[in-house]
C-alpha cells in the first residue's frame, strides 16, 4: 500500500522537479540588458557618479555648520595664592586675601548672521544637486552612446557572418567548377583571395563587439554586470516628429546645467547678504562672580567692536561683483542650451534624411544587384569581376546603412541629452 502511495504522489513530483534542474554541463545564455536597464545600472553603480553624489552630502553637512550658534565661554581664575609662602596658606588666608573669579559670556550675533549663513548653505546645496543631475545627464548619454556602439558591432558582426557564409558557399561552388573544368585556376584563386577579406571583416567585427561591451561595462560599473553579459535589442529607426520650438521650451525647463546656473545667481545673492550681515558688529555680554577680601560680588561686562576701519567693505564688494558674474554665467548657459538643441536637432534631421534614402530603394537595389550577379555568375552568364564588384557594393551599402542607423540613434541620444529629458514631445 505504501509503495502505491509513493508511486502515485511522490514520483510525479520528483519528475516535474527534475525538469526544472538543468542537466550536468548545461549552461545558460549570457545576461542580456536593455538600454533602460543599462542606464539604471550606471546611475546606481557608476563610481564617478557616486563620488559626485557625495558632494550633496558634504553640502548638507555644511548646512549644519552654518546653522550653529556660538558657544558660550566659561572662564575662571584664582589670584594672590601664597605659592612661595605655603605656610601662610589656610582657610582664613583664602577667605580674606585670595581672589577667585568665575564668569560666563556669550556672543550675540547681530544682523541675522546665522539665518543668512543657513540660507546661503541651502542655496549651495540646491545648486550642487542640479550639478549632480547634470552629471547624471552626461552619464546617461555616454551609456546610450556605448549601447548603440554595441548594437552596431552586433549588427556588423551578423552581417559579416552572413556574408562569410554566403561567400563560402560561392567558394565551394567555384571549387567544384574548377575540378570540373568550368573555370580557370586564376579565377578560382581570385575568389579564394576575396574570401580572406570576408574572414578579416568577421574577425574585426568580433573584436569591435568585445571592445564595445567592455566600454559599456566600464560605464555601468564592473561589479554590476557579469563578464559575459550582452545587450538586448537591435538597431532600429525611430522617427521623431517634435518641433524645434517645443524642444527648446522643454530644454529650458529640464536642463539641469541651466537650472544650476540660475541657482548660482541665487547663491551669489545669498553670499552678498551674508557679507552685509558680517559688517554689523556682534555684541559680547558676560557676568562674573568674584570673591575678594571676604566680599562676594557680581560684575557685568559688555563689549562691541567699533566699525571705524573694518566694515567688511572688500567682501561686500566682491560678492556684489560675483552676482554679476553669476548672471553672465546664466546667460551663457542659456545660450549653450539653445545651441545644443539646435545642433542636435539639425543633426538628427540630416541623419533622418540619410536613413530615408537607404530605405526608399537603395538597400533593395544593392541586394537585388548582388543576387542577380551571383545567379548569373554561377550559370556562366556573368564575369567574375562583375560578380565580385556587385558583392563589394552590396557589402558596402549594407555596412553604410548600419552605420547610418547607429549615427541616427546616437543623434537621437544627443537630442535627448540636449533637451534634458528622454521623453521627447
């Protein structure tokens, strides 16, 4: 009975479970990541960006420092002690002849110095966050550009492999025709030498892919991606219908470097207010308790510098000029944003026109020409030179088209970087 239960319940479960266990020696494919995943990995693990983000924490620590109040000062002293007449020391001597003082003083900041310091620190932190965001924008473009390079390398490798197999078939046919006396040995050697170019292209395409993957992995952080990783997705054409005016308006709202320049003006004005508050003199007030000659007394002290010579004129003038400097920097940043958008937009439009030229017939014409020449050559209706020339033309057009696709995708990423957003209108 127990054996029947085991056979009925346990064995099917074991069989199903065994199906999920890979066989010995079976290996899984490489980890494939999409562009969005690559960007996220880079933003999370890129060491240069992590170092830049620490500046935000440093700036926030400066906020704590700027908001601190002055410490009170505790002072005490003992005077007229019988150091060289120890025999005179006694309770009566200390009560009647020695003097003891203890006091507490505090610096009262005038002119809202602490509030101005804190506001200046907060403005610096806001600007630092925008600067780090701009570094993230630059890193995103680098990752996307390297990702496109990997896709181009993979596409080129696939083309090289396809061409190599196709031409290897031609070599095999030519070898058979040579043995049958259908072609001369000279023509056969020309075909075989041409095979070397296909093999070289294939090897170079393999190397280009490896180098592109290494470059991309460096941006991602070596610990975030395995050594045998790969990318997901192929080169594709994504037409953009956005108008330049809409892109410019979006860039003004989104570009973090422009926002950082605008915040730089606010930070400079805050520093100016800090220096003006420093020109206002602080009051020091204190109280001392004294025991002298058997008498206990309390003393009050007040002191304030007289601003006759030093009224912080130099720093006030410097920060006032710094406001003008930051305003000019903001204008330059705005002009840079507009230039980036226009240049990247026109670059994308030019690459878009090139892609459309290829897709409106040139690709099909190159392939058809190659196929016709190959068909005619194999049947003796075309010369070897005509066939090899058609083969070279087809390979050149296909490779140029893939490079144009990569240039278009790179131009699209440049436009996204120029706008400051990956979502275009």
